[in-house]
C-alpha cells in the first residue's frame, strides 16, 4: 500500500515541505502520493524530484474532487 501525504489546502511551499519531511523518514525506493490543492505542485514537484534524485511517477488533477495527486518514488 502506498503512503499518502496530505497537503490539501496548503499553499506553496508547504506541500513540498510535507513531502520532504516524509522522504527524510522513509527508505529509498518507497513510492508515496501527495494529495494537494495548490496548482504550484505542477511546477515545484518536478524540480524537487530532479534536484533530490527522486522519480516523479505521475501528476494527476482530479477536477471533480479538486485534488491534485502527485506520485513519487524516492531515490537514494
């Protein structure tokens, strides 16, 4: 089961900070999902993943639920 990081209702940079905190406490290779509402995640998370060696698996906007789902696999 994938872990969920809740960043709903938070504005930049808080979704990224929540993801970073989770990443620090989790082993490499773990896949997790960030639930967010700030459209800034479309810009911020790809850059964060590149800078930290993580894999951005997917970013999906669920318009009906008004949630953006970011799936990340942690690198080393």
